[in-house]
């Protein structure tokens, strides 16, 4: 039985910081899968202590509790199992005698949720049985661009390069999941305002676009944005449905305006996030940098960085010191939950994994706090909830949260 010395600590830190070579990653996984349960627990403890000032994902207590629950669920399992674990941006085959090695990897390498005391996991909680052909993959870069003439362009099937051209602008697909508009007439004198374009993302999709003025927009799943092929006049205006993160190019002579859910957001140059999915859900506008003015009906507010405007049934209110990380986590490739209800969590799951979510019986009154990569598959995500006592059933693309 090997001891955990500086070697595994160095390998772990390299992997966590994404500087490890493939050989180093394989060596780390070999050490993890050949370790005893006591060694894995000690490793969790040591790495927690080493990274306590680096915003660790799990508390020490919860790391150990989750590991104990996993071990108790498989204590009679002795057969060799072959599987794959998708962590960060790597997929590696893992051979393990029990789920303990996989648990340590999940806990240590940053895909797991951690939970507050309101989610006390029960020892022996069984892992949900889900067939691999029922697993839902995470969302990818996919969207449809609808030009002003009605032409629809499915972006995820196209290679990089020019994809559309009019007398006023050219559209280029420059990277996976990114569009860039280039206006020919910088003075906008000959631009036609009727050239309205629409970018639409489905469930399980996201996309990024650089608008004709140089402003950048990240579009979340199940969202759309309408904008002219060339901005003209005294205002730059777009219409949003769903969620988007904006980095607006400064132009004091032509302010930028976002219209959504009956509200209007006016900016000159700033960074902000708008979540406006409709369906009687509150519209949330969060300011990260600069200044914006939001107007709804007869109410208007000037937001400062760190503030959030919430529009609910025509009523506008402002919150101070909101958690910025939580609000823009999706744009940074993460789910981040802070005392979120199961309904709120599963709403994001449904949209990102293109799944249908329903509830059987009374909805569990539990609050989730945690962080998880949007790169994990749906079963990995759901099994982490399962460790905390959230019960569910999966059939194909349907997930049922149940009390049974």
C-alpha cells in the first residue's frame, strides 16, 4: 500500500490547474484507482487543507460524508467494472474495484455538488440505476441563424468561414460556437433597417455572437436574440428572449438598448446578464460593470455594479450585492447554486440536457448549494443529487423527482 506523498499532491494540483500532461493525468488516475478507502479519505482531507484558501468545492465534512455514502452503497460489490468518467474537458476510461476511486475523482477534481445541512444524506443511499443509452449529454454549441430574407442557417453543421453575405454585411463563423458580423458601410448611410437577423438556440445549445457594432453576446440554451445586420440611426436595439450575457462596445453617440419581457434596458458600454425566459418567471437583469437603466411600465431604475433588477408581474425591484458568480456561471461553463430549490435546479437541468422534468407527489423542500461543471453528463449530475438524498427515476429523456 503506497502512501500519499508530494507526488500525488503535485499531480492533483497540475490537473486542477489544467497544466498536467496526458502521462501525468494517467499517473494520477492510476494512483487513485489503486488506493484503499482510508487513503482516499486521507487524500480528500489533505487536498482540502492545502486548498482551503482557493474556494474549494466541498467542505471537509461533506467530502467525507459523500464518500462514506458511496462506499456504503457498493460495500458488497467486488466485481471489476469498466466505465468512463467525464471530468472537466477529459474523458478517461476508469477501471475500479468499487466506486470509491470514482467518488474521490468526482470530489477532488471539481465536478461535484456540495450541499448544506438541509440536505442530510442518508447512509446507504442507493445510486440510481441508469442505463448508458439513457444518459443525456451536456449541451453543445448549436444554434440556427435566421436572416432578414427568411433564410435559415443551421450553424453547428457548418465549417468555419463566411456563411452569409448581403450588400450591407458579411457573417463569419470563426470558432466553434461563435459568429462575427462585419458591416461594410461603417457610416451606416446605406444600411437597411429591415435586415433583421435572429439567432436561436435550442434546449441543450448555446452560442456566442459578435454583433455588427463589436458588442459580444453569449446566448444560453432555449434563447433568441433579434438584431439588425447593421445598426443605423441614434440607437442600437436588440430583442431578447431567454438568457444572454452582454459585453457592449462603447459608443456614446449611439446607446445600446435591450428589449425583453416588456422591459427596456439602456446602456452605453457595460457588462450585464439578462435572464428573461417568460412563462411567468421573473426577469432578472444583473449588472457586472458600468451602468444601465432599466424601465418597465412607469418604473425605472439606474443599476450599479453588483445590483440586480427583478421584474415580476410588472413590478420592478432592485437587489444589492447579488452573487455575481451564480448569475453568470452558465457563461463560464458552470452550474452554481446558492440555496436553490430543487425546482430551480431541475429547470436548468431540463434546459441544458434537453430533458423533461416532472415531480411525483410533494416537491421536496430542500435547498441546494453547490458548483458543478456543465460538461458532465446528466447521470453524473443526477447521481450527485442522489448521494444527498434527492430521489429520482429516469426513463429515456424523462426525469421524475419522487419522494418514494
